[in-house]
C-alpha cells in the first residue's frame, strides 16, 4: 500500500506542476466596488486591496481593467490552492518514504 500511495502522490504532484505552469497572470487581493457618495450610490469606482510583504495596500482600478484584475485574482487563488496541496502531498510523501525505508531496513 505504501509504494502504491507514493506513486499516486508523485503522479498528483506532476499534475499540479503542469497546472501551475499553465496559470497566467496572477495577483493577490480582493476587488470591491466603492462609491464616492455611498448613500445615493453615486460615483462608483473599483478598489483592489491586498497585503504583500506584511504591508497592506490599496489601489484604484480603472473600470476597463476590472475584468483582467478579476481573472488575475482568480488565478492567484488557484495558485494558492495548488501550492497548498503540493506542500501537503510533499509532507505525506516524505513520511511514507521514511516509513518505507525503515521497514526495509528492519527486514534486512
């Protein structure tokens, strides 16, 4: 079972690497619609907020760039999901490999 699981993990990691290579532009943050006059919802604009290197940042986004920014944020979220899964699989792989090595050493 351990060897079979190791192969499954290795195959999944290769799949993750391929998916990561296919991700285009990415950008962290959240995009919100704000209003200069919130009560009457007039003067709408978009604002991108994110934290990078322990600094909170806010940027204004032109309305013609909103679609691209949303796509970049979506790509970033996917990037984070894939790398988190890769790290988890890496830990499991390492533990199984050590376990397998110990079992082999005990048998000899």
